[in-house]
C-alpha cells in the first residue's frame, strides 16, 4: 500500500501560514497554520481557512496552532497538518510517499528538530530534507544564482520569529534567531488599546489595523491615516468601536520593532572581519510578511548602515527555494545520523 512514490514536495511551516510546493505544479497551498478541534470528541474538523472561519462562531470548537516559533509544538497536530496537505495535493491520496523538504529556523533546537522529523515521517515522507529558512529564501529569490554576490544576507521576519542568516557559497556563515515578529506587533497594539482606551480587541483586529495604517516611527511626511477597530468595553462589557491612527499604531509597535532591528544587528555581528567589509556592498534582503511594514527598511538602514530592500512580495520565496534545494540535492545528498541532528545545516534523513 505504501510503495508508491509521490512528487517531490516542499513545505514552509510558518507560524501564521503554511505553504506547499509540488514538483511540476508550483505552489499549491497557502493556508493559515490552524486546526479546528471539537471539544467534545477531540476530532479535527477543519484546517486552514475553514478552521479560521470557525473561530468565535462555534463554542464547541477550539483552534489549535500546531506550529509556534517556526517549529511544531503539537506533534500529532503537526503530523495531521502535513499529512492532510500531502493527501490533498497528490493524486494517490493514501499511498503517496514523496521526498519532502521542510524549511526550519536556523536556530532550531534539537528537541524541535526530532519532533518535526517524527511528524514528517508519520505524515508519509519517504525521505526528509530540512533547510534553514534564510537559505531557502535566498535560493527562492535567485540571490545565490550565478552572477550574484558570493555573500548574501537574508532577514526573514515572520509571525513569531526573526531569522537572520549570512550566506556564503550556499552555506550559513552565521545566523541568529529571535523570538519576535508580526505577532509581537499585534500584541503590542492590543495592549495599547486596552491601556489607553479600556477596550479589549482581538489579535485579528490588531493585525488588520497594523496592515491598514501601520508604519514605523518616525512617520515623517506620510499623511496620517486612521481606521476603526471594534472590541469589548472593559467597563460596561458592551461592544465599542475606537479610532486608531498611524501615530497610535506607530507608538504601540515601537518597542517590538526595535527588538527586530536589534536581532538583525546581532545576526550581522557574528561575521568575521573579512566578510563584514563586504556586507556594505551587499546589503540586507528582507522577507516575510512583517518586512513589508512601511518604514522598516529605512529604520534598518539607519541602524545598521546597510541598504535594506524588500526581496519577496508574495511570501513564497522560502517554499520555492526549498523545492529548488531538493531538486538540486537529488539522491546524492548524504544522509545525516538521526542520533546527532544539526538543525542549522542542510540535513537529509532517509526513513528508517
């Protein structure tokens, strides 16, 4: 039953969005990293967008986030998520056993490494390759192709983590992972509204406000924009709408934005003097949803002295790059020992 090989598959397990690429078909899935579980039976009812739509509407449903900080925190749920995606997007739904490549944070711990490895093989992978997200994003954006600089700096600013990697000749020279990202900005907006307006809003409302009027201080000559968010008044318990301006959001997110910039500085500080001199001419390529926050590239340029540019508008660079890595690695990639994982390096493991 399990002897059929599936098409090579790449998965980018983001804390907010999971993306899947199938060979010869391209990116076939972009789903929220969510599962809806029934409180009474424990059965998983839906995943992705349908699960997100159930949130707050059905009291018998609990949302589960199997991926946090770029790694599986719920092994069974992460296995279900990957298995469901593989079965949905392969013709042989119950017999497909593809070679699988998964992006991971460059600073992933050995515990999370083993949890992801177990979940992937349980989901049906016959061979697993783990590639650090900065390398996958650089490959997906074509930064490591011929004619490009030998040194590449990528900062992936996702929902839960900021992952910085300095890449030379296809390998990580140095890297740094910080537990700060877009979710940190959302929580800061929720806290400001609660503190100043005595209104409790949901993280989803905070994220919508961030996307609509958010900007990094100082705002400069940009016109002030405003948006209305709705929540529950903490005094009366009744619904209430408040107006948030660009200045309000900028004031709220100033602290987590400073942490993101500090993480990038720490990622660059690990380079030796020979490479550090070349970074001035290379600059930093930003990826991830939070990288598109207006003014963030300017602030990074001011604090680091390196030019910062947005390298990926769709968010698909990492999963496309992971697929390219698997294609180029082929069957010649030497397997790694399961007893001594090295999650900061490109690692291929056959099923045992």
